[in-house]
C-alpha cells in the first residue's frame, strides 16, 4: 500500500487501524474516524430530530431521504476534522500521517431504507479507496461506545442498552464475547417515553421531554405499575404506557408533570432493579449504560447510587456516546475486522438483526 | 477520461465503464429488490472487464430516478461515495432520459414509462415529465398523430392496458418495446453520461439529488389531514419544477 511518489518521497500509507465509520440506521446521519478502535479523530452527527418532530416519531421515508442529502457533508466534515482529504489520506499540514485503511457501516438493526444509504455509501468508499468494508451490528456498536470512552472498564461487565428501539441486558466478557441476559418482550423503554410524551402533548423526542416535565412533578404522586419486577431479566413497557393512558382518562385534572415524573420513576425503578439483579447473578465486576435512554438524568443517578451501594464499578458514557453515533461503529468495525475479516460486497441491510451471539 | 456509470433506479442494477471512444464494459442484473447487494459487485465486474482500476475513473454518472425509492437511494449513495472518495465530479441522469436515449433509433415517438406503483406511472412526452394513472397516460398518447413506442418497466407492466385504453379513445395504439428496454440499460446511461461530460454538465458529490416525483407518505397524509397544517412545509416535490401532474 505504500509506495514511492514521483519525487522519490514515500507516499503516506493506508492503515487498517484507521477506520471510517458510517451510521444511518435511524434518524442520525453520522460519520466518524477512529484510530486503533479507541482514539476518536472525529465524530460528526447530523440529527434529523427536527424533521420528524411534527410526526411524533421517525418517518422511515423522510429519514431515508435526509440521510442521502446529509451523508456527503457529514463525511467531508469527519474527514477534515480528522486531518484527512476526500481520498482519506493525510492533508499536507496536519493529520495522523497515514490514510484510512477500512470502512465500517451499520448493517442492522434499523430502518431498511435508512440503513441502505449508509451501506451503499460505505461500500463505495471502500471500493474507491481499495480498503476492506466491515458491516457492523448497531447494538454491538453501542457496547463499544462504553469501551471507547473508558478502555479501563473492568470486565466482565453487564451492559444495559436502552434506546428508542431496544432494551437489552448483555453480559460482556470482552470484545466479541457477549451473552444476552434479558430483553423487552414488547416496547423498548425509549418507545414508552416517546408514546407517553406524545400522549401528554410534551413533544418529541419523548425522553428529554418527559425528563424536563418531570422536574416540576412529584414522582411519588401516582403509583404506576413496575412491570415484571421480580420476574426474571426480561422487560415489558407496553402495559405501563396503557396504565398512564387509563389513569389520565380517569383523572383528567392530573398535572402532566406529576404523570411524567411518576411514569419516569416507574421505568427507572424497573431498569435499575433488573440491571442490579443481572449484575448480582452474573460474574460482572462492573455495570455500563448504553443507548439514548442512558442519557436520562434520573436513570444515571439511580444506577450510580445503586451500584455504589452494591460495591459495583459503574460506567456512564457521556451523552454523545449514549445516542447514535458513528465512532462506536468505527470502533466495533475495527475489532470485527481483526476477528472476522472484511464483510463481502454482497452484504445487504438486516433491519431485524438480533444481538450477535458469541 | 474514464467514466463510471451506475444504474439502480428501477428493476435493473448494473455498472458500466466508458472511455474517450465509448462504452468499454457493462454488467447488469435484475436481482429483485437486492439492489445494495448487487450494485457494488457490478462495479468491480465492469472495472475488471474493462481492465480499468477505479483510481483511473474521472467522473461518475448515475440514474437519479424516477423509480424505486430505495433503489434510487442505493444508486445515489454509491455515486456520492465514489465521487467523494475518488475526488471526481458526478453526472445526474433521469431514468426517463436514459430509456429515451436507449430507444432513440427505434421509432419516431419514444415514450419512456416508469412504474411508480399504486397504479401510477411516470412518463416523458414532448420534454415534459408527468406522473399519473394509466388513463392519464392513455389520454396523452391518444392525442399523438402516430403510434408511440413505449419502453421501461411501466410499459412492461401496463402495456396491454395502455394499448387497450388508447384504442378505446380512438388514438393510435402504441407499440411496446422488448424486455431488454424494460429498464434503463446501463450502457446507454454511460453513453449519455459521456455526452453530458463533454458538455460540462457535472455536479459535485453533494449536488446529486434524487428525482422521486412523489412526496414521502407521511407528508402527504399529514397535508391531507384537516389540521394542524404543518408550518412552513412545501406542498411537495412538484413545487420544485418537476413538470406537470396529470390525474
């Protein structure tokens, strides 16, 4: 890959340690450059929240169109910030001195029409630059988000991955070695936040809207159910959403703030209790949060307090690493490339991809 | 100058390589809905057959639609990726003009017809692009002085019904193109791309835009709901100069 330039100077080489990641599974168009699976050189996230807000949820066709419009500006910005030119090679003045040596993209789970944009774009970059393409499971990517910020996490760790699309408890022994301990049997926790926020007229996305409203409310004012508490490590949130609707129907005078606070407390109680149960019944030495709902303040506080009481190490990623981003995809891609090699060019989108076994 | 052409807007997925003297290679398949699984392999195949490396490519041409929304996006995302990563300009061609170009020697009046699903087709007649039902296209064809040659997947799917409808209106019954013109041929896309390149009609990677001809469903449904009206929402792509809509 390295060679002599016309003037006899060594041309900078491409380095498989430098990975460009692409993430377009839902409503964030994201591109990042990560070195060695750990050092973030750039991480650009173009959020479509404004486009979907008026519909109270992500509209797949709108998301697909927006990804296509935003992918090139996001990629250019990620390359520049990493000190690279459009060909993924170092700019003269700055940069790591080596070029991008692999391209990773989320292949699932997610919206088919959204995933296809990132996959097709990433494969083209890989072919044009003559470097490997690596397809990444979005859920596995979220696990790498924790490792990216704190490579010193003590393993094995129990990770609670909570987002608009997923609620999963995973035991992670190391990169590529996971066991799913529990998951939601119906709605994801973030989905419940979105639906309750929409029902209460608090806006979209529901997580931040509920958290905001709840600050003015009394979390103990309404005793909403704690679904499946003490019944193993799976979750259920659709009944809780129904309980909110039923309660407000019977008590139309209730304040939205009290409902939001009480609903949020019910979700947090269940998430924290099951996370601690999982940590207690496994060999875990630490606990991690991942996914968009992990940005929720009361959840973070409750997890931190419970882990401190139980003598468990706890890792709470920054907000930008909780929500969808491409740095975690590049990081996961780096590990996957080393473990499994490149993904063939005939790979497609896998909208209902499961958490990888291993 | 080496041109890379990408076709993924309708039922056919393929790539072609063209040089200064014309088309060098073309690879295409009709893989069902497996556009993203097929397109990039077609690129490698076309480059290998033409004995060209992608580093030599100086421009990327792509079919921007109308056609299948996801197919269009697969083609455009790839074209944007190639144009950005190779540092070369892009050329946008519509499925309708590529079909017309492919059939230009086959008859005096060629009408490309692309299947838009839901009983609608898109077509191009007299330089105007339209979208509408079979009856609307039949009415347009019935006003012609001579039988038109219909090509594209819309013609393949609705050909018999169109012939019947035009005859019922007393117009000259159209002729139907063969299955080889059932989708924009990628070699024709490359040939037309070369002409555009000579004319300097290129755009940067971010300038490539899809021609969906139809607003997203949510937007249509939202707009047709009595309230609340979405603030600041344009009525749809037809405000953007896409030609007439015929019902």
